[in-house]
C-alpha cells in the first residue's frame, strides 16, 4: 500500500496494486491448511478459506483487467503514464478532444479505470468477495480489508480526480457513474448488514457500505469529504475488526447468536467496541460524525442549491441518509447481541475472558483516534487542517475543490437518523435481549429477511456460494459440512467452456486430424510413386546402362589389332549398307 501511494505513475501504481491483490489472496487463504498444533474456529475453515481466497482473487481480477485496459488506452493517447504529465492542461485537453467509439477518450478511460476500484474496493456488483474474505485472520481483516487494500480503490479515484473532473467538463457520465455506484453500494450493503450473524461479516458489509460513502462523495465532487472519511474510517473500522477478533479469541466463535452478556467478561473490549460503533454511526463528536456529515452536507448542497440543482446529488443524499440509518441500526444490533443480555451459549460465554494487554492496548490507541481524529477537519470549530492540506499539496485538485460550509440542519438530520437507528436497535434487541433459542426479531419480515439473509442471492446468481450444507446440523464444523456452489453465471460459463472444449475436440481437432490423415495418405501415395515409378525408371536406366557396359567390356582388350579389326569390320559393314541402299 505504501508503494502504491508513493507511485509517481500509473504503471508503477498498477504493479503495487496487483501485489496487494496477491497479498490479499494469500492471507485470506491463510487457514486453508491446518497443522496439528493450530487451533481454528472449526475444521471446515480450511475449506472456506481456500475457496474464499480463490473467490477474492478471481473477482478482483475482473475489475483489474478492465482497469489495465484503461491504462493502455491512456498511454496510447497521452503517450505517458506519469501523473505530472497526465494532469497537465495540455494532456487533459488532448484526452478531452480525442474520441473513442464516439465518446471523449477521457470519459471512456475514466470509466475503465473505475472498474479497478469497483473490484478492489468491493463495490457493486464486484462486492461479493469481501464478506467471504473474513475467513482470513482478523488482523488481516482489520488491516488489508478495512484500512488499506480496499481503500486503494478510493485512493485511485482521488489520485485520478483531475481526469474525472475533465470527463465531467466534457459532459461525460463518469462522475455520475462514480456517484451512483457508490451511493447504491452504500445502501445495498447496509441493508444486508442488518441480517448477518457472523460478527466479522457484519463489519465486512459495513466496510463495503462505508467505501460506497467515499466513492459517492468523490462522484459528487466532495473531494475533501470523501478522502476525509477514508481517513476516519480506517481508525474506527480497524478498531471494530480487531475488537471483534478479541471477542472471537475470547469465546471461540464468530456467531453473535452464540454470544451475549460479554460486557461482564470483557469490559475493556466492550468499551472500545462501542466507541468504534458510535464513531461509525456518526455520533457527535466522534470521528465519523465530522466526515459523514460533510458528505451528506455536500450532497444536499449540490442537489438543492445553485443555478442547476443536480438530481443525481440529491438521489445520493437520500440513499446515503437511509444507509446511515441502517448503519446505526446494525451496529446497535451487533452491540446488544454480543455484549448485553445473557449468554445464549453458556459454554462459549463461560470460557470468555478479557483480552490480554497486548491485545487491548492497541485497541485503546485506535479508540482514542476514532474519537478524536475527526477534529482535524472540524470546520464548525474553525479547524480546517485536512482541507487545507489536501488543497495545497494534492496535484491538480485545488482549483476544482468546492468548500461546503457546515450546515447545522443537515448535521441535525444526520444525528437524528443515527439516533433513530440506535433507538430501533434498542427496541428490538436491547429492551428485551434475545434468549437462547429465540429467533431474531427481524425474521418477522418474512421473505425480506430471507433475501437480506442470503445477500440478495447474488452468490447464487453469479458468484460462488460458500455456506453450510442444508441438513448438515449434525456435521457442523466438519470439512464435509461446507457447500461450495457456483452461481448461475459461473455455471453458464462452465457449460460454455465445456461446449467449446467439445467443439474443439470434435470439430477443430477433427478437422486437424482429418487434414493430418489426408496428408499421411497423400504422402503414402507420393512415396509409392516415388519408390515404384520414379525410382523404378531411374533403376531401369541404371540396369540397362550396366548391362550395355557389361557387354561392351569384352571388346576392351587393350590390343591394337583387335581395335583395328573392329574398325575395319565396322567400316565394311557401313560400306555394304550404303551399297545396298543405293
């Protein structure tokens, strides 16, 4: 990630981009083998980790391939990949003037580059890999899949922002696509998060949602707000993931339905987790409030004010506001299911214990920053350090940055939405905590609950479903209890591959083999003709010549008298012939 950030050109950035993808693949599959002395959540983790790593690698490669095509087109037209050159007015103007398929080249290239962040930052529709990536060790989830690698996609859009701004100036749809993809992903993932029981997967969908917030912010031109949320999110999401890891370490399970009552056994972890959850929900004055509120304020400002209010920005505001409500709700649900009430699995809770100091000390540091890092851009308090830093030092951005003043009404609405989500979560899970064997209150939603529970069935449609087999309750946790099922799209391409293989084997290989057989037949005929006719004529000539030579050798005696006799006899015969003819 450090190499990616300090890269001075797109090719170098892409190299580090792919190295991070490799690191992600290897670390997700870290538990795909189990040594005798190692302790896993269950034996089936080896199977889940293996296929989760493959799923992540293949899904992100889809976006990376399209991203690389964008890099190639950019080099073909601009003849350079150095940021200093690409972002000059001359190069950007040339990219705007050039055409690809009837569209400005800058727009096409921007859309192709966007595919990279859609894959790397797990945005719809390439988001499906990140929840299963939670099979990796929790520090991996906290570092790579919350604070660094998945943020690389957002960083790329921010780094290439002058290109996207130029695309917008040519009236291309690049910025609108960025905004719509981000806002939709934020809402989409937030709705799924309310129906998950795995403590890490809830945070995974939260990460997808918050990355959507950042992408949407960049899409509506809120550069400072989007990159600021990138900074604050890294602190409170890393805090939440590591806290979840401490919980898993203490109870030996990921399932929140088997937890409950852990605040008594793990008071420090409970405290820091709540700090991270409130920061994520956007509660004043924690970090998430300042960054998330600035995104909402900018979306509302662009969507309602100015000479030409932007309906896309207003739609972004509405979707992000709803997503913020679900965020507060599912984090409240997670807190009450994990830390409050009574333990629903007595075996797990009895063995729960507070994390050692080597684990909670870093969490305390992260909790401090999750609470205070937002103050580096608390504009209502007159602090604009981050905004000035970005405006002064980020290449080619300052002239395009629009400062959105603090809007107390939007701030109040944002807080109200967060508190509404918290209150609803308390009503469903806090006022009457769930007991052992009790169903989740949201199951009353019926089909909606099933849809959210199954993540809109997208793994079944085009992904790779990694889940427990139906009816495998007695085998839970064993290797053969895992169901790995390719989706319809993967099955279609698998069928298409088999058809192509059969066509290749029967038709293409058949034609090649037929051509070979005909060639062999013609060569056999040619060989027979050569051996029996051509060689026969040559041999016959040799035989005749040899026989004639054999007959003539008897007159070669070396005696002059013999030669004279032959000459005289020959002359006499010729003379006699001429006499007869005349």
